C-alpha cells in the first residue's frame, strides 16, 4: 500500500473522493454541502471533520441534512478519519 497525503479539505462520498474548497474563516452552510445533499439518497451518516477541534454545525446546516435523511456527526478531523476507517472496515 502507498501512503497518501492531501492538504486541504476533502469530501468522501459514495460517488468518489473530491478536493473541497472551503473557506475556514466563514461558517459552514448548506451551500457548502450541495454535493452531499445531491447524493443524500446514498448517505445515512455524514462525518464532518472540523479541524483540530470540534466545532458544532450551524442549525440551518443540520436541518438541511436531516431533511434529506442524513445524520450528521461533527468531530475533530483526526477523530473523523479514525471513525471513517472503522466504518469502512465494518462495511458501513
């Protein structure tokens, strides 16, 4: 296996893995998650890595995700990566 590295934000979706242009100085919004919302039928749980520290998702973003049937779980990016790997190993 080759080691992989990426600087910046990424979006891992059922359709693929994408570089994700995010402005960390601005709050997250439903507009940032358009691609996620478009693929909502294939997503049950969305892990949101928020950098080195946990940051809560704004209520309007949580509502937009919930309206599409997506459970959102914000956490530090390290925790999100570990959780993603566990879920992937468990075929979830």
